[in-house]
C-alpha cells in the first residue's frame, strides 16, 4: 500500500498555506471553510500549483522536493483529480472523453457500462445531467490508472438526490481502489460518511488531524468544533463563567479550557425551581425556525446584553415541543466540549 | 479599368494571413503558457498595432533590404523582397500580426482553465491538449481573428508603399491605387476603387457576423 506524504508551504500574497500530513489506505478528508486552503493543497499535490518549499511523496516516488529541485510534471504524476465542475472536454462525447485517455475502445465501453452511462456514450457534456457528467468524469479519471485519487468537492454542483447516489458510486470506486485518496469538503456529514481520518484546515494551516470518531467527540479547536456542527460555543473565564452565554458553568475541577461548546440537541428542559443555578439558562426565545423534522429554538440568557453572535444559542427539539413552554434549559456539564483554543 | 490591384491585394492578404495564422497561433499559445515576462513579450508582439505605418515600413526595410542580413541571404538565392509583392505581403503580415495574435490569445484564454488542468492530470501532453481540446473550443474566436486579420491586410498602406513601392500590375494594391488616382487627378477612378474597397470590406465583415459558430455562442 502506497503512502502519500505531504509537507508543503506556499505563499500567495497575505495568505500562507502550510500543510503537513500523510495518508495511505485510510481515506483522508480535508475539512474547512471556503478559502481555508484545502483546494490549494489538492492542486499542489496534483502539480497544478507549485509550492514554495517542502516535499510531496507518493510511495517511493518523489513528486515534489524543493531542496532537490524536483517538480514532476502534472501529467506524469498519475493523480486522479475529480473537479467540482467535472471539467469534461466539452467538444467531445462521453465516449471520446474517456477514450482519449485510455485509447482502448473495449476499456472505454467497459467503463461506460460500469457507471451505467452507456446511454450517454454519444452525448456531449452540455446535453448530459450533472450526475451523468460526474460519472463520465469518474470513468475518465479511472481510465488514466491513477495512483492517488483527489476529490475536490465532487458533489457541490449536484442536487441532494444525485449527491446521495454519486456519493455511493464514489465510495464503491474508492473501496476498490488500492491507493491513498484525499477528499476536500466543507460538509461534515459527507466527510464523516466517506473518510477515516479528518484534517481541519483554517486560514491555510492544518490545525487538527484525528480519526473521525475522535474528531466528532473531541474536536481540538473552536474551528474544528464548529466544523463538526457544534452550534453553541462560548469563551470561558478562569472561574468557569461562560462569557458569551452569560451563565455560570460547573466545570470539572482543574479544567483549564478557554472555550466550551455544547451541541444543540443535548439541552434538557427543567422547571422554575432550577432558576439561577449553575448550568441553567433562563430562556428568552428570539426566534423559532421550523425545520423538516425538528424545531430550532434560538434563545439567549435573559438579560444577557452581550453583542457577540455566540450569545444567541440554538436548541434543537422535536416538533411536539412548544416554544412557549421552554422557560429553563439545563446543560449536562459532562457533555460540554472543552477546548483549549 | 485595370483590375490588377484587386487581385494583387487578394494575393498579398492571403499569403500574409496564412503566415500570420501559423506564427500568431504558436506565439499566442506560447504567451498563454508563460509564467514570467508576459507583459513585456505581449507588448512587443502588439507593437505594430500602435506604431505609425511609416515606422513599420522603415523597420521592415532596414531588416530585409539588400544591405541587411536577411536581404543578403535572400540575395544569395537570387530572391528579393524590396519592390516585390512578396515584400508587400511581409509588410501586410507585420501590420496584421497583432490582430491575429491578440484575437487568438483571447480565444485561448477563454478556454476553461480547469478543462486544461484536467487534461494535464489525465496525462495528456501540452500539444495534444492544444490540438484536441483548446483549438476546438477556441475555434469560433480563432476563425474571427483570421477574418479580421485578413481584412486588416486590405487596409495596409504606409508600410506597403515604403517596402514594395507603387508598381502598377506588380505591387500596386487597392489602397495604393486610390492614392495614385487622387494624385493623378483621376477622381473617377478613385471613386471606383473606394466603392470596391468599401464593398469588399463590407462583405468580409458581414461574413464575419454570419459565422455560424459565433451566432451560436451569442445566444
């Protein structure tokens, strides 16, 4: 099994990309907001962009090494790169798109069949649906016999239904693929379903790398907590006061965390006798949002004058809970996500 | 009326356009792939667009005249550019080059960069990407540049006059014929040539607007 090792730095004006990770069989995800440098990292691996310094190795092949002045051409790197907008050759039919790469009619037919797109064989990309385009792009990528697969937000141009289907097809491709793969995404669910190891990118740096279980249970930073979907985050003072939320928390003794997070569906409704106790909010409802299968209640601690966006908390509950009944909410301190930075 | 200026103009424009198409395409492709020095090289290649025709004529004369390096090489083969229609074609080529080069460069730059990158990650060589992907995608723009550049050859006057002179039946083009007729006081002939030139240019420009690929891309 080949290992992909990446350790690169690149400056683009004010922005500094600095990434170091390695991955082999375990599918690796780069999770981050847009502009965090995840696509740039992928482009550096593919040889589309050139890092300023560092190295990139795939198995025993050196793809880039600034100290030895090695920079293997993009076309010789054997990377399969799946683009967000498919990047099919628009002047060619699906068949020609694939056949131009493998130059083998039988293999092309076989790939078309594998992805169930024989019907599009004679169509040009403009006449195909998004899902069909992405399948052709997948087939074309496999036709080049890649040694590493890079997926750059491959679902972002697809609707929800097609997303689910193409995601499964990509999973099938990846599980039959004998090499490392890197997925770039901003969608925590997608990353959780598809990858084993998750690296969080923020402002050009890889700040948190963990296996996915650990990542969702104990994110290490505020940025990764937000990316795992944690909606409520506050700064903490030394004596355990949640300064954004405006309530006192009861923290385990010796806790030195600077921030705390709490997931929106872990709150518990309690009676008025709990008023003023630690970990209990006196709820002032600001708005109620009806979601498909849940009710989202946005609230703040009564009298909390903080202007911070984090002073507004989110409580997700069932459709049977009436927002008017939510007067006091207690959080379970053992479920707090404690963060150092 | 001697129609030879019409045929001479056509012959010169055709030769110049073929030459400029090949060089313009290769240089436009080269410049789009450049990482450094693009601004300067692009400016040098576009220079004939802004320099006075007399300056261009002067520069061509000193570089291909019988005392120049190129002129001496040509001389040893018994060939000559000054005062020949081939010389006029060189002048037309130099002057219409920026039109072709800039048009093709623009058309190539319009090609979706991700499609080109995809070609590279899939292992295609640069020339194959140009031939199989970029040229077909840029074809409407390239065709338009060819037509415009051909039309530009027609309007060439100053440099042609300096390099090829004004020899009736040999190097006298339509634009030079208008000038000669006016100089000779033959207004009627000048009117005729003006009418022919306007008609000829209109046909080319209407033809340009009717290119099917351009019509489709505008919809």
